[in-house]
């Protein structure tokens, strides 16, 4: 006896077979509307879902690297040569603005400190002399020019004192100990630490590099085929749900790589660190009226992408144009509207029924 499923399939096939007279003998024809009832749908185990509205789709997935933007990385230079006597921070540590990174002993700090003490003493003498000369000039005991000369000497003493004071303050110096401190210029993470206690350090080298907190960006390359299709403002996702936004997309194609540069600002709180390689998913806006359906709803029929839609008691074969993915859904930009019912099972049987000889 013929199993029930085969009887149903044969009955549906007989119902859906068209005469074939519209095509030449031996040519495959596709019928675009199939009358079907509930029993036949059940026999073929057809299941349907509603197409969703799609506002964007996955345009490309690009390899990239996490890097700080140009204004978010600062090198901490050793102002004077000396010897490192203490380090407080290791590579990878988070720091606050002004936090001490290392202490350096330097002979130049002792020299500056001595010069500062002398400048302070000269300032006191100049101040006293200027006050005295001003009083004498007022009483008519000395000429006014003497008071003016004293004021000039006081101004010079002030300038010398201020300069030496500024230098010592800028390097966080301890004149009595002959040391100065390297400090963090901003809140951030130490991404390079290249000195150890007991080691000599040369003036104007940068033993530390600090990256600003949560100010990273994705740097990637746009393949030639996508140049002009990726634009600033597009949404980007990185593994782990980290979000970013395209800030620049180059239009000039590099001759060696046949690609253009892309940068995307990463949202704060990502927890990412500079130097990490990632895959960046770039999403483009979908056209108005675009729909999203499960992958299983789309199949190939005579070289065309199609879906099977249900309306009332009929199934229709729709040629569709797809654009990309949206999670586990395929985005359809033409041939289907949001809300329409599409088949997600039994597609092989449906294909065999609509193709006739």
C-alpha cells in the first residue's frame, strides 16, 4: 500500500501540475501561483513565518585592530638624565591624572634647586631694596631714577625666581632629595613601561606611554569593491557586543593593497585595549520596505533566489533580491514586504512541484 505521505504528495502534485502547453516541449516552466488547501499544507509539513521589517543589514566583516586616536596617546618623557630609584606602575595598569609613575634621582635637580634658593634670596634682597628706594625717593632723599632702577632689578629677580620655580614644579621635583617624578598626564592605561629601578635614564626619552581611557577606535581596510559603500555614521559591531561608529571611510584606493582606510570610534566602556586584533561587522541602512526572513526561507530556483509566500489559499513563488545578513536572518530588499508569510520548511518538495517539464 502506498504510504499516506506519498498519496498526499501525489495528490498535491496532480493538483499543481499545469498543462505545460505554454512552453515548448522539454523546457522547464515555473508556475508563480499554486492553489493549495490546509490538508495539503499539512501533508507537506509546510511551516510559515512572517517577514520582519529590516532597517539595516550586514554589509561586510573586516579584520581590524584596536588603536587610540592621535589625541588619546601621550608619551611621558624623562626631562633630565638620572637614575631610576623607584617605579610605581607596570605596563597595563590604569592610572589617574597626576599619579606618580616613577622617581628619578638627577644631579641636575640638585643644581636647579641650588639655583632656585639663590634666586629666592636675590628676590628678597631686590624686594627690600625696591621698597627702600621707593620710600627715599618719596621723601626726596634720592632721585626718582634710583627707585626705577630698583624696580627693574626686582622685576629681573622675579623673572629668575619664577622660571626656576616653574621648572622644578613642572617635573615634580624634590630639591632636598635631588629627585623628580614622572607622572601620568591624564586618566588612562599605561601601554608601555620601559624602565626599571636602578637603571639609568637619558633626558628626553619616553619610558612610559599612556592611552586615554575609553577613547579607542577600530582601524581597518575597506576592500576595493566596498569603497564608496561604507560611509561615516554606519554602525559597527565587534565581538562581544562592543559597538562603534564609522568616523572616516577613505575614498582613495591604495595601490599596494587595493583598499582604503576605515576608522570607527568605539563606544565608552568597551574594556578593549590597544593592539588587539578584531573582526568588525559593518552594517548599512536597508532600503525602505526591506524585509528580513530566516535563511531557510530562501532557496535557488532555476538560478534565481526565491521565497514561497502564502496568502489565503494560495502559495506564490517570489523572485527576491537579497542584500546581506541581520543576525541569523537574511535581508530582502526587493520582492517581499514585511509581514508577508514565507515558507521555512518543505522547500525542496515545493521546488520539485513548481518545476515541470
